[in-house]
C-alpha cells in the first residue's frame, strides 16, 4: 500500500493522498504529498473511518486543479459517485486505493468499523429500536409500537449535527436543518419528529449506507435504519440505487447533465 501511494505521488498520478496516521493513540486523517514522502511510513489502515472523500471535495472546491488520492472502501466509492452526480467534483479528480471491507473468509480480515455490531442495554431494546435491526424486521412491528419506538429515539437527539457534519454526501450550502422557517432554533430536543424527517427526506436517493452518521451519534439513534428505509422506497418506486452508477437521482433538480465518465465500481 505504501509503495503504491509513493508511486502515485512520485509519478504525479495524484498531488495529494488522504489516509490515516496514528496521533496520540488515535487514527486521524492525514494528507501526504510528494514533499513529505518520508511521512509515508506513518500511513496506516484503520477500522476507524472518516469521510475522506468529503475532505477531498472540500479541498478541490478551493483548488480544483489538484488530483487527490484517498484510502477507500466500497462506501467511499459510492460516495464519490454521488458527489460526481451532484457536480461537487468532476470525474478523475479523486483516485481511490482500495481497503478491504469485505467480510468474506476468502479475503483478508476487513478493516471497517461497521463490521462490529453493537450490543445494547435492556432499556433501549424495550423502549427503542435495536440499531442492528434490518428494515424487514422493523416492518414486522405493529405501527403503534414502531411509532412509539421511533419517537423514543428521536427525543434523545441533542441536535449536535454530528450526523450531518460527518455525512460524505451532505454538501448543501444552506442547510434546511438550520432554516428557522422549517425548524425552531434554540430548543432541545429539536422538534420531534420534524428535525429527523427533514434530514431523512434529504437522504432519499443520496444516502450511500456507510453508517458514519450512526457512529457519530452520541445517543445511538438508529439513523442507518431510517435512511435505509427511505432509500428502499426510492428503489421500489424508481428502481434507483444510490452510488452504483452516475445516473441522475429521481429527485435531482440540477438541470444539467453529469460529465460522462465511468462510475467508481465496488472492489471485487
């Protein structure tokens, strides 16, 4: 891996490479360049995940001539496709060096935090929702129980915006969650369930199911399950699968076609 990153930087395939470096015992995002090749010895692969493609897109917004490489899993590839579809980046600006996130015994052990299911206490399981639950399992609950459980989860929200800030495909210049005409400001918990319904609508046809929002949530709201549900509705109604191609999403209002390019395919 380090040799390939070195080659990419030395040959000019990328100008910058975003990976991870251990800092005070914590794996944190780190930018490597041709000018600091000696630091490649610190490059690591870690189960900890950050939206490196979002960091890359923010850098490219300031310096669009750069070519940036990132350590990436399948979800990062889906995110790059979504960012391309929504014209946040242009094709070829980001190169992905694959990191294994496959749980197959035929491959090396996966290095992905989402492969570690959480264990929850009796109160959450009694009153709320098990975050490990599938959409199909949730749909088996009666509507009254399901509503009560979701309300229990939403009422825990601290309105920290961690779900939005970590999301690799949240890029709106003006966020609806901070629009005072849609959401009251200054109060906790935020308007229930309006706050989370607004975000869920924005995730329909956009969420790439990376699970970073749920990992960032300090009160364990099952956000991944919520967004899987809305994405499932989009798939059922329109046949659209988020991030697997450069096809325009059904709710796109961009009005311009996406530059032709090959979509980032999932690693085989």
